[in-house]
C-alpha cells in the first residue's frame, strides 16, 4: 500500500495538487489533494479515494481499470501495473504471446508422459535430493513457517538452483518479498493431477508451485499475478533453463513450473 500512496502523491504533485513529501503516508496533505480531484466521490473513505484516483489516472491514459468505484480488483491491479510501467519506460508493455517466445531446452527435459520421460526420471519418488535455497521461502499456507530447503529430483537440482540464484541477483530480497516470489506452494508430492487420473509432475519432484493464492489453478492471465509484466524476468530465468510454465504455455495454473515439456 505504501508504494501505491507514493505513486499517488507523485501524480498529485505533477498535477499541482500536492506539495508535501513523497513518503507513502496518507496524511492531511494527501487527503486535501485528493479532495480536489474531480471524479472522486467526496463521501468515499481515504482508501477508496486513493484507489479511485489510480483508476482515473489509468482511464485518462487509455488504460481500462474497469469502473471507477474505489475498489481494488484484478482489472484495477492490471491497469495500475501497466500504468506504472508506462511511467517508468515511456511506453506500455508489449502484450506477451506464447508464440513470440524462442523455446530452449539446455537440460534436455523430456516430454511428460512419454517413454523417454520414464527413462529419464525413473519411478515416481525416486532419486530425490534436498535443494538448499539461495534465499528463504515461506509456506504459502502458513507464512510464519520459513523454508530453507526441500526435496526435488536430483536431475533438476542444479538447474533449479541456478534459476533461483538468477532470481535473487535480478530482483533482490526486498523485491522478491514484495512480489511474493518466496511464497512456496510445494514441490515433491506424489498425487494425481487435479481433476484427472494421470500422475502430477510433482510426483517426481520436478515441478514447483509458487504463490497459489494469487495464481489459482483455473485463473488465466486476466487474473493471475504471475501474468503481469513485473514477472517477465522471473519467467525468463526459468525458461532459459528449459522449464515450462503452464500459465505461459496454456494460460492456466500460473503457480506451476515444471522440468518437463508438454
């Protein structure tokens, strides 16, 4: 929320409505400035006014946030992220399409559910090793629990660690936490795929889930947080090692990345 307030203060200052510090604290100066903005209901509470101002900014710059209602939903979040990108880069982010990507497979990951896959990885639950993480994870369902290592297949261990080291180098720990790249939803778990009879890639310890609450199984890129442009480098780190995102390839289950082609 602090970053949003700083953003709003900066934009209010550009419009000559705010003369205070860009400090992320919605004090009297921010409230007074928002009261001068046309199109914001004066009866809204401060939080709705902040969100309503963001929605107006997006709309006035050709980015659709949905209704200007002062409520933070997926349309507003997507519009806000696109507008922030516009301010930082001078242009809107290019829409990403799966066919625009050059696929690589430096680790020769096999296609899932094939004889080659069985020969490469062996039986479910075999060849498991512990990966020591380059930065701490938290359980997505219990964020008070810190995860420093977990079990994965030995053939994906080195590749996964290279990915996570690159993520840490690029984003830094503060941004990792801000973007919730440390919310771990699990790796090895011998179970069928949800809604099907085949075994999940988790059963071999070659798939990892991240931040499942904001990247639900059935959500597409209109809702999933991992579809936003600030996560592009995250996916590049995985895809440079040949890992597959079901979100990027099939537009569902954006939490999931696996070391098997589909």
